[in-house]
C-alpha cells in the first residue's frame, strides 16, 4: 500500500513538473507583401520560410485560444507551442497569408480594426473576406475600431472621458465582430502595443485578455492583460534570428517597479524578480539595442535585480530584453520590458 502511494506521488509530481514547464510563443505579423511599409512587412518568400521552418522542426502550431486558455488554466501545452497572429486586416493577409497558411494546415488569428473594414478602405479586406476566413476556422479578435494610440487624449479630455471613449470603442468593435462572424473571444491586441495600468484595468473590468507587442514567450505566470508577442517584420523577419525566438521559453518573473511602461525619461530603471525556475540567475543577461544593460542584484537569494540603463534611447517605444540559456537545450528563456514615451 505504501509503495502504491509513493508511486502515485511520484507520478503526480512528474505531471506537475511537466505542466509547470508549459510555454508558448505568439508570433505577430502585419503585411505579407513587398510593396507595403517595410517596418510592418514580411515578404511572401520570407513568410514561407518561417512556415517551412515551423513545419520541419517539430513545432506545434496551435490556435491562440487553445494557448491562452490552456495557460490560464495551468494545463500542459505541447512542447514548442506556437500561435500565429496578424494585426489590422490588410488585404495581403487574405490574398497571400491565408491560402499559404491553409496549405500548411496552420491555424491563426486575425486582430481586426473594424473602422477601415466598414469604410471599405483601400488595402483592407472586406467583411465578406473576413467572414470567409472566419468560416474556415480563423479566429477573429479585437484591434479597436480606429486603431488609436490608446494613451493619447483628445483635446482637454479628462481621465474619465478618455477611458469612457476607449471603452465605447473597445465594445463597439467587439460587437461588430460578433455580428459579422459570430465570434467574441474578448482578446484585444493593443494598437501599436501601447497600454498603461488604466487601460489594462479597463480590459480587466470587461474580462478581456490583452496582447502587446513587446517580445517574449508566454507561460502560466505571464500578465494576461499584456501578453508578449514577437513582432516579425523588416530586419526582425530574418529567419536566422527569428528561429531563436520561435523556440523560447517564459521566465517566471515579476515586474516589481515601475507599474507603468509609460516613462518621462529615456533611460528608465526597472526592478524585476526572477522566481525559481530551470535557469541560473548568474546566466541572465539584459540588453537594449543589442548592448548589455548594467544589472544590480539587490536580493540575489530572492532573484531581485535592478536594471539601470546608462544610454538614452530614442523613439516613442523601446524595450529591455532579458534572456538566459535553457540548461541542456539550445533554447533561451526570454522576457522584455516595454517602455513608452508618448511626448
């Protein structure tokens, strides 16, 4: 009897261990074309190269809802799980990416901005095309009505009026998608990947999952109001670098401070806590613009580190990236911190 108990206990621990190592990667594309803005485009040839690599290297391309709900419920995902997503609703997704993905048998998700569809705007697909994709099993989700900068105020708009306006647009877009496709997953891809605590709280109030554009893998302990995705366009579409991202795992990490990605300076500091996992704290490195950032372990026993950049970064958005090798595998843990300077 005692032997049976011990055997069952070992089995239970093994099952928990396997589940505790569940990870996923969400890929982000926009245009699949050569005549669209390079910063958001991948050529059809390069996109096919990505799909070939996923097919030929034992990746499990699964629906986004299977990945998200599985992780939220702490269920085991298949190893090397990948979900493919597209933002906006451009015609090249329908004309080029859709038939290509069908030929590989890969599921994918379209985050749709409904305003350009309603206006039959040039370079955007039609509702009939969206419905055709939906009928073929494509998951259709929310990207707001007009793809707004969600952190921007209109005129002298108060905080209350700003959030109320975003709430109206969020729910209007979700309703139109439901009416046209009979789908309502309550997944929002933040336009431009921008959010702050107030925007995340809006999503939480309406039981939405938020998806961002800062790179990294997803796991049980990810922030389901700002799930990372790997943007793959321009120089980042190169297969030599993209294939490392396909194969990443998620750190168990908490962002201790600051709470918001919005910053008034160009070299903000951040404090992270790396909880115990299958990685060595001494092998964690953090980078921006491919250059190391100084790291101070303020409480190494508990995995607390302060990252203080010395360089000032340009642009409206940038990120700090932390990685560590997976022991015994040619893979990496990957986490990034998003920064946004709206002014």
